[in-house]
């Protein structure tokens, strides 16, 4: 067994929270740059340039890219040969607490959905832990702003709804979000599984490198089809008109029940923040 | 695109009348920073017929919940948040003299009608450009509801803050119009 101290996990999560908030990942920067070329609206082009300038300034000055530094969503893939000395869950929350406090990030979490008192340190995080092969711990921090999260959707379609039903839900979700979700978007689609599985697939779809096609041919074709349609909505950067409404559509699938076709659509704003580390 | 129009707060009736959906503007002067929780409190006071902690006459509200400032900084990152969440409260605030709002995203029909009725304007800021937009905020001070932390009401002094007129007082809607220009129906449904 390889031993990993909980304090090491806390330190890493704290660093990842700050890194994610300040510096847009390279793949997202590259996708936005490509967008400047592809966008047909002059205003859309100007907005994309502004977003690139913002990303540059934020990373250089260690200022958050967006004031909504999000709810910290943490994916922890824990190797079954690793032994964590201490409480894993508590270590992750402690890392979020430290990262958000020391990094001057916004506390955006309320303790109860109805009472709505701010917890003051952005905890608790939403943690998805998986036991995997090996002796490493892989941590993936993806702060999620509410602008795009609020516009996401899940529907239990009938198998007969098929591709047409999926298209309708994706387009309906993107159109309803319009400017509020801060396009250009990454559209994460979770297809199959059960209700909660579809939502998690959609979230995980956002972790993929921007524009990397699915390894499955049918799924990759669906991704291209959906991206073409999303970019025909006219919404454009910041919703002020244009042809670059989404950088990518990522679809993740899982087998499902003979009677089911669960579909989740998780929208990601252009500030597609994430940072990862392996211990 | 034409040259941006420079406007200074508080907004006069004349300022509002000449703005057209789609205009680019640079806003300077004092605005109020407020979002969800502060709106709810203001709305409840209005409904109860009580005095507000801030005067709304001619004012512009910027929907913003900034990140904490680093030592010595005026403010942290400070971009616009989704305006639609403030829709249920907005007509009541416009009736109290509010003239403008800065946010992102489309507004409800009731708000667009209220902008016509009370002669107000809604500006779209660029969501997610918070590090850059913060540079256009020269002063920031919490003036009401400090217990709301990032959601407190702030007095903000803007300098050439860039925005686009999304909804004017004449019924114009830049978000709707811009989307139609670039919409390709055949690719959407084909």
C-alpha cells in the first residue's frame, strides 16, 4: 500500500482551486482563439478577443477570470492500492476552504437551499469519489458557476424519441440559456444510464479536452451534428449574435434500461475552469 | 460598429431616451452594486411601504457580487451576473425611480414593459470578463446590508465601463435582434 497523507490532499486541492480560478486551461484558450477566426459577427469577434485579454490579465495578476468562482466540484479518483492517512472527504473540504480564503475567491455557497445563509468559505464542495485501479490519487477540481449550471437540463426521454429527441432537448436548453450561460459554451451531454448517471456523465463530458471527439464513431457523429446545430442558433459570443455559440459538444454514453433514454445537458460557460493533479 | 457613446450617471430622462438597443456605451459615475439577496430585501421594504436604505432616483444598479479584494485593491473580479434572477423585483424598483441596470442575459416581458412605462434602460455587460471589467471600477464601498458579504449593496464609481444597450425604453431588444441576424434555420432543423 502506498501511503498518502490527507494534508497532502488538502494542500493540492487548495492550489488547484486557485489555479483554476485564475488561469484558463490551454485547450480552452486555443478554442477561443480558433473562435476569433470562425466567428462571423464583428461584435462577436471583438467579444472573443476581450475574453482572451481577460484570461491573460487574470492569470498574470492572479485575479479570478470571473467573479463567480463557482461551487467547487471535485472529482477524486482514488487508487485502490493507495492508503489515505486521514479523512479524504474532510481533506478535500479543507482544501477548498483554504484555496477560496487564501486565494481571495468568492464564497458562493449557502448552507441550506431555502434558509440561504452563506457558509463564508465556499464549503462544502461537491465531491465525486471513485475507486480505481492503481496506487495514485487523481484530483480534478472544476469550479462551476451558476450562470451556466442554472441553465442545464435533464429529461427522461422515450427510446422512440431517439436522436431527434436528443437534438430537441439540447437545442431547447441552449436557446433557453441564450446569453445567460455566457457563450461560447461547452455543451456536455450525458446519454444513458439512469437519471443520476446521465447527469454525472454530462458533467464528466465537460472534463474532456475541448473539441476532442468521442472515441466512438456514432457518438462522435452525434457530437458534430449537435455542434453544427447549436452554432446555427445565432446566439453567438455573450449572446449578442454570431456563429460561435459553442466551442464543442461532448457526449458521454452508458448502457441503459430497455425502456429508457435518459439525457442530461450540462452547460459550461466560456470560463471553463479546471485544474488537475496526481498524487 | 459606431463609436461608443459616453454616458454619466445618474441618468437623466434625456440620456435614457436617446439610447437605442445595440448602442455601445462607456458608463462613468456612481452606480449601485446589488444582486439577488439585496433585491429581495429592497423589494420587501417597498411592499411594506418602508424607506429604502438607498435612494434609487436616477440610479443605475450593477448586478454584481465581486470576489474579495486583495490588500490594497479597490475590488476583486467584478463582472455582471445573470439579470433574469432580478426580474421579479425589477418593475417595483423602476417604479421607485431606478433608471438603469447592468447585467447579462435576457429580461422577462414584464421588465421590458416596465422599461417602457418608467423610461429605463438595461445594459448588457460581458459576462466572464471580470478581471478586465474590475479595472473600470475606481471606488467601491459597502453602503447597506454588510451581512450579505458579496451580496451587500455597494457604491461603485465606474470609469468608462463598457456595455451594450440590450433593452432601451422604446421596446428595442439587442439580444433578440442579434440572434435573428445570425440564425440559420435550415442548419438548425435540417
